[in-house]
C-alpha cells in the first residue's frame, strides 16, 4: 500500500520592514522553518525591499533618487529600529552578534535561499519606490502582487506580517 | 444534487499602526483579499484608529486634547513610519504614489468598504484616546472589544497584526 | 456515549517589540484569549525581552552594558512607539490609562500568567543582548529557540508577530 506523503507545513510572511532587527527576526524564522522541513514564502514590500536589493543606487525621478540616496544600500546597510544613532546602532549590533557567532543578515539570507525559501518582491512597491527588477539580487523568484501573497497565505499554517 | 457552497476564505487583521505606509499595506491586503472573494475583518486599535477618524479634533481632558492636537487629523494626515521629516515624507510619498497611479489612502479605504470589508474600532483604545464614536466615519461597523477580534481570528485562514 | 472534549483553540505570538503600546496590545490579546479559554503562547524576542526583565541592570561586555543602560529597566519602563518625548509620552499614557481604569502593563502581565498564558524568552536574543535567565522574572517558562515557536505556531489557530 502506498502511503500518501504528509503535506508539508507552510509559513507565509509579508516582510514590510527594512530594519536590521526585524529582518533578522524574519530570516531567523524563515531559516528555522525551512530547516524543520516547512515550506516558506517571503513577500517583500515597501522598506522590506531593501533585503533583496543589490548594493547599488536606485531611483529615476528626482524623488526616487532622493529616496534611493537616503534609504539606499543593500541588506547590510539596514539599521536597527531602535537606537540607530546614525549608524552607531548598526555597528554595535553587528559587533554583538558577531561576538556570539550569529551570522550577518546577508549570510542568513543566503542560508534561507539554500534551504529553499522562496522570496518575492512586491510589484507595486517596486514601481512606487523606483527599484527595478535588475537592481535586486538574482535569486528573487519573481515580482508579484498582493493576490499572490494572499494565495500563499490562505494555504499557510502560519502567516506573519513583519 | 445540490452542491454545498464552498466556505469563503477569511482574513482577520489588527491594524495597530497609524503610519501611512503600514495603513497602505493593510488596505492593499484588505482590498486584494475582498476582490478575490475573501471575507475581510479589520480591527483598528491605538494609532490605527486614525484610519477611521473624521477630519476633526478629539479629546476631552487636557491630555486627550494634547494627544488630539499632536496626532490629529484623518487618514490623509498619516505620515510614513520612516523619513517623516515633519510632513515632507508624506508629501513625497503621496507624489510618488500619484505618479504611478496608486490611489490615496482615503480612496483605498472607500474601495475596501465597497467591496464589503468590515471595519471595527477597538472600544478600549477609543476610550483611552478619547475618540468617541461620532468622531469616526459612519461606515465603521461598531466598536468592539478584543474578544470580538479573537472570535474572528479563530475562524480566519490568515491573521495579521499590522 | 462519551463525547470527545473539543480541542482548545490556540494563539501563538512573537513579541518582538518592547514599546509600551505594542506590549499593551500583546498582553490585551493574550489575556482576552486566555479568558475565553484559548491556549496562549508568547515568545519574546529582541526588544520584547524587556517585558520579561526584572528591574535590574544587564550586560557583561562594554556594549552589552551600554545597551543595558540605554534600554534598561523592566516592563514599566517601556515607552510608547510614538510621541515618546524622552519619557513624557510614557507618563501621559499611564495617566490616560489610569483615568479609564486600564491596568498598567505589569498587572496585565500578572493577569495573563494567572490565566495560564505561557511566556518564553528567545535564547539567541538573550545571548546577543546579554540578558541571562536570572535577570528575568521567575514565571518565564523557559528559554527556547525559534524552532520551539514554529512548533507552537503550526498548531495555532491564530499566529501574530507584534
């Protein structure tokens, strides 16, 4: 008799935040879930897009460029949501994490990708913030709308907005 | 043979934030879900109450008035969670959204209402922040407690805290 | 005929924030859920750890101490996420809540504990932030990893990231 394979449990996340600490939480949950054999979908929107950006400038219009300049850089430029102190907080947390052998965000993202976590960019945010597909890391699955996230979330056992 | 109607999928959200960008995410998910035939319940609490307020002053006690003055206005006065710059950020994002034909928050809320999204105010927050029912838009369903949200969330396929 | 007992509904929360207002939302949901006979698991991580800390100094390394000094204190030192004004916001909200007979955070946490809400500290955050077990209230169940949260969340009817 053939046993039906048990359906994999599933996590679906909206990653709205681009803060270092929240991204850290998001990727920790993602890698933890993927490592325990769950399906993981991450849908990056608004400030969260930083987590998928290449280290490059963005923006076409005057305001898009201004936004790109102020909120530029890749995942390793993310600052904590508290005690940012113009970059000092980022430096401090990176030091403290390193001291406890916690991998940096870019490594954690890489691990997530290797474990099969699916990452999508929110089409509308990318348009509004003027961050085109080619400014994002190649591993991004595709750029999708909110309907796509909702489809994933409906099937998920755990859905989170981070 | 009569086929049983398939049960509608359901989303339940706590909207805690009153930030422009997070409200934008909340209402985009709500309209997206309602447009794909899901049931949507939004429970507005704390800063999120701004999304349901009329353009009017609130507050009775000295501190309630102070809060009303500093955090006053309706949904269109919401500022982004990052790069607020005393109103400049709001202006900038509104411009950038308009350039991409993204509707403003008040339109998005109207669309949500027309699609049947249910919106509730959190009774306790309204009392603490001194925002009475009559200062909120007429379309608000009613003002409820946390138990009401939990009932909705238990039946929901997707629950989010925004 | 013996009726099978109905399975209790379950809520699982990540409490990432240490802000007064968000903690207030988290504990209100937790007590509300427990009072309506749901199982509740709260997993405190990063800034959320403050909600479980004793009123004591933390930190061993230079940076850990700095963090402990700037972000020190127990649950009653938490400030609102908006209009903090160097402590003024905390004072104001405490006054406004008291005027409406809303209990302070420490009482709300106590009620949650008495209603059987389970509270866990995130092991990794505690290490990075240098907050050892003995600096946390005795009622904390144990310190666990993200895998533990995911197990709880999979079984939950409602999962939230706050």
